């Protein structure tokens, strides 16, 4: 089963395809601005831990998206992350 999800991920030609496949809501302006960083972080998470199923791969992409969103927040204030609509940290 893990090779199925890895083949599916390898077939994506854009990060938007991955976000749509894993049913993750996103802001197109954010994607346009942080595309390379998001792709690199997602691929890094996939290298660190090979996803065994759809849920593990989705978690890797959500973690990448969330990490970038949270890195944009002001470090000096206690600001809540409001970046993605599917965030579990809300």
C-alpha cells in the first residue's frame, strides 16, 4: 500500500494537486508566494518518514503547510495561526 501512495505523490505536477488530493484548503496567494519552500518541506517530510497510507502523507503535507504559516507569525506577540482552514491547532 505504501508504494501506491508514493506513486500517487510522484505523479503530482504541482503542489495544488497534492493539496486538492489530500483535501487541504489553501490560499492561492500563499501558495504562489511560498511554493518552493512548501514543496521542499513536504518532500523533506516524505524523505524523513515514508508515508504508509493516505493519512500519513496528508499529515506530512499539512505539517509542511502549517510550519510555513507559523513561521510567518510575529515572534514577539502571542498571535494565533489563522493560515489554513483545516488546521488542528485552532
